[in-house]
C-alpha cells in the first residue's frame, strides 16, 4: 500500500477519538533548522495537551504517511533533500519512491482520505500579488474546495494578495469563518483588514457548523476557521510592511518563481526582521494547533 496510517492514528480513528492533522511543509520549508524539529515535536505535544491525537503527514520513500514516528519527523526536519509536495505531486512522488513534505493541499487530501476531520496550519497558500503577471495561485485553494475538512489557520500568508484570495475562496465555495473576529486574520498580524461574513466564538460553535455542513450533504468543501494571532505576539505592522516590500522586490529581481516563492519570502522576512516574523508565525501556528485540538474534541462530543 502506498498510504500508511500509523498505529496510534488508526486506533484513534477506530475508537472515535479526536484527531488533528498537521502538515509538514511548514517544518521542512517554512521554518529554519534546527528550530523546525523542536517545533514539529512541540506542535504534536500541543495536540496531545488538548486531548487529541496528532497526525503529521508526509511522504517517506514513496509511502504517504499519516502519523509520523520520531525518526520520520526528524528526517522531514533535517534532510535537505526533502521535497515540497502539493497534491498534484503525490502520485509521481509515490511512484518514484520519493521523500517529501506535504503542503496544505497534499495534507488536506491525504488526511481527508484517511477520515480525519480537523487540520491545523499557520497560513494557507493563496493568490500571489502580481497574479496578473504570473498566474501564481496556490493549489491549496482549489483542493480545499474538494475536501470536507476543517482547517484552522491564521488566514493566508500576508505575502499574498489577501482580497484576491478571499474572492477566490468565495468563488470556489469554501466556507470561511472568523474565530472571535469579524476580520479575516492577517497571518503575522491579527487582522488583514478584510471582513469575514461569519464569526464563531467557541470550539462547540465550530463543531455545530461542521455538523450542519455534514447534514446538508451535497458537494464537499472545506471549512476555513481563521484564528487571529494574539496582538501582543504580532509582528510590528510597520516593520512587516517595509520588510515585505523589500522581500517582494528581491524575489522579483532574483527571478524566484513557482514553489520556491513562499519559502523564499518567509525566510527573507525571518532574516530581515531578526527573527521577529518567525516568532509571530510560531505564535500563530501554536494557537491554531491548540484550537484545532479543542475543535476536534467538540466535534467528537457532538457526534
Ligand atoms: N503556513 C506557514 N508556513 C508555511 C506554510 C503554511 O506558517 O510554510 C506552507 C503550507 O504548506 C502551504 C504552503 O500549503 O506554505 C503554500 O505554498 P505555495 O504558496 O507554494 O502553494
Ligand atoms: Mn505557488
């Protein structure tokens, strides 16, 4: 079999215990080494502290894995040859026996196929600025229009064109709710300035939306729960705007394109803010993961 569900995750699925899927691209390509491995472990622990079972997803030697052991987690974090796999890359990666980290799109697809209902990440991919020149839109968006998973995130990465991304999510029929806010979160910042149409205030309320969606039936699509990073952990907005403008200019000058754009900009921000953007990113991810565990528990209790 080209997909392997770890024993712990299999048992949790069988026993109906709450589970949270975690992606691995943020570990392999979104965070600097060696901090990334510590973060990978910490995120799994946060899920456990919230009473749920973590299922980090990645492809190892041509096997899609739902739930990684310590050695697999270390390999994803440490091996520089680990590729970045969107969902379209899964089939060739499995066929070639490749090893790669899964993005939001690949993780959501694999987690959904395995029967997981809740997934946490930092910020979704989306429509890039200068889309009119490059047509660069993350495959995350379209895939989320095809799987019935709940994704907890801090909005979309602020390196993107946020209004255009929200428009695409609307066109694609992906439900978006703000968690305790009527603004779509801004990844490193609590607000992107853009409104959201629906606000929820508790994990139980999210679980009710999930249940209503299930009962509706019909076409499957994701529920995006946008949780703002705490204001006292945000990146200074003026610093954010200045360094991001420099990063976008440098990416253009260096001709960075395709899958390399997002990791390049995240790394540029980390360096040029002397780690401040990394701390804001981590605060956002930690909060999202902890909330996802509570949502998974509430969803379980409601079914
Ligand atoms: N969230 C983070 N850091 C990341 C990502 C999300 O805080 O690195 C990753 C996710 O895996 C997402 C990917 O799917 O960035 C988007 O990449 P692209 O724009 O190439 O689709
Ligand atoms: Mn892209």
